[in-house]
C-alpha cells in the first residue's frame, strides 16, 4: 500500500475532493488537521541492508525500565474483574520516559536521533478494553518534581494529558480516527488525533492513535473552559456520564442522577478534584441541575423558560446524528461528555467510536432502528417538534457531504492507503487475533478473519445504515406528535 500525500492547501483540497467524490467537503474550521490528507510528504528509503524498521509514521518509544504498567485487570475465579493492578507504591501510575522519532522529510527508524519528551506518568486506561492484550494507555507529562509539564505532542497543541488508543477490538484500526475527524469537521470541537507506532521497552507494540483528552487547554486549545478555585467562580466546566468507577471527589449528583435511576454516574471532568472546592462543586451541580429540571419540566419547550436557553441546539443535533448514524450506543449513557464553555450554553462532545458500526462485543447492533432519541436528555428534546425538525433537516444536509457513502468510503480507503505498511506491521504483531480462538465479538461469525474482511464488514454496515436512515429519518417526528406528547398551555407573564 503506497504512502499517499495530499497538499494542505484548502483550495487544492476542495478541488481534489470534487474531482474524486463529486462534492465539496465541509468548510474547514481553521483548527482541524486531518493527518492522512495534510501530512507532509517524506522521502521513502530505497532499501535497508539490515532490513531495519522503517516507517513514515512517527515512532513513540516509552521506557519503563522494565516496570509493569499498572491498571491491568485482576480477575476472580469466574473471570470477573475485581480490581486493577497498582504500582509498587500503591498508586495507579508509574514514571517512564517518552521519546519521539519524527523526521520532517525522511522516513523514521529506531536508530534515528529521538526527541526526548521527558518523563510521563503512565497507566492502562479504559473499561472493557483493559482486558485486551493490546492496551490503551493514559499518559501525563511531568517535571522531575511530579508537576504537570505540558508538551506539544505529534503536532498537537501543548497539554499534559493524553490518551494512547491501541485499536484492537476494531480490526479496521480506523474507527476512532475516522469519526473524531469527521465530527471535528461539523462540530465545534472533537478530539484531535495522530497515528503513530509504539515501541514499549524496546518491543514493537503496533499502530496507535494519540488522542486529546476532553478537558480545558491553553489559548483556546481543546475546550475553552475557565475556573478560579480561589474565588469559587467558573465560566466553563465539563461533565462525563460513565461507569462511575472514579474517586468520590469527582462525582457529581445533579437532578437526573436521582430521577432516572441510571446505572451510570455523572462525573466532574473539569475542573478536577484538585482544582475544586466543595462550594464550587455545589455551584456547578446546582447550575447543571437547573438545566435538567428545565428540560424535564412542564415548560420544557417554552421559548422564554425552556431548554433552548441552556443548550447549543446545533451541538446536540450533530451529536445525536453522528452517534445514531454510527450506532454508537454507548453515547448517552457511557463515555458521554457535556460541557459548558465561556459562551454559556451546554454543548456535547463525541468520544470513543471503538465499538461503533457494529463492533460491539456483546452482540450485533440492529441497523434498522433508532435508539438515542429515547435516551437521557434526548427523550425530552424529541418531544419538541422544532428540535425534531432540526435533526431531520440537518441529516439531509449531512447526507450531501460527510454522510455520503462516496465520502465515507473514500475516507476509509484513503486512510488505509496513507497508513500503508503500518497496517501490515501491526498485524505481524497482532494478526493471530483474527483466529477463531481469539474472537472478541459474539456470536463468533461476526468476527472478521482478515483485514480486508474487517473493512468490507464496516462498509457493508454503513451502506445498510444509510439505507435505513434515508427511509426512516422522517419517522422521528412521531416522538413529538400530539398523540404522544401531552399538550401544555404556554406560560404567560
């Protein structure tokens, strides 16, 4: 597979896209860097006498000096996870060094001069993915004294926290890369990502994806959130709905935590526990509860008092469509991020497409139904015909661009071509997982037996999902039909 490069000129990008797939890509928001399109061309090596490791992708080398990275599952006799491994000192992370090899004009080799990024604290991250032999990692760049040391990483804006995603369940290797980038083209923010190849303690570990964590950054990078612990004031914060296996100091108990009796837990992502006072946490809880009480109230769609005063409706519409299109049904209950930035309205942020497009372990996801419209927040939003109309109108708009089969298949094929031999190297290391005894998805016939089959399965799902949504998107109107929603009188002053 040839390493394909396309120039970064916006004009050239539009012309190339029009010629290749007959429509214009979404307007560039000025921040998004899509690696397989915008990466600069490098000079390929003609040969290596010693058959040396050679890649156009960055090489990230992490050295723990032989210490095992904590965070791996501990099982009981029935193979249930009962705990996670800890470092020798009882903490959840260990210190390691991290180097990057990323030559500007030439391919990268392990023997090349590396740029030292200093030290990181590292642990295994994720929930179900912690069972995988190819783990995901969380890293935090630190100074010698343990304080945060923000670093520009693989061309992304400086920050101290990063996720290193190792595609394993996703045999295509591209789900997260693809949908973070597509989401970033149509939403205000989606995590930036970069492919790299990981070497851990001198051992090749395969293809990985460096991913921005959903939190605040400096000078407008990541989410534009601000908090002042000393004054107990804030102009932005981020919450997550997830399993709730975080420390109690991060947990928040807003209105729906008591009313929906959901198994998932609201967590305060930003500001973190170290930058929060009890008074600040209580203020955030009360403000968020006010939004939820309004949404679940008698006057939920009242122009003066309703939910529209609290949320960025476009953000909620796009979040719904992206996750519904991909059948990413953890969204709305798990790995679900909602934030309020300095603009003052709540917005959604996508996260984790590892199981999207029919890659759930537990069983096949039906391609012929809608689910998120009955989930938290959305069950009320869809009672409003105006919100439903905006979802349907937006779907038809996106079908002309990023929800087009031509666009999506082109994105997949061009990404694979860009990755080139990195796919082959990854499966030289992990190819045995295509064998039946290593199946991760149930029932067993859902598991692809080679890389090409994994790509075809994903494309087939996209084709069928498009057909269903084209035929049934208008049916979402039944959620706001008078026969299904109680008609309230408008409140007047």
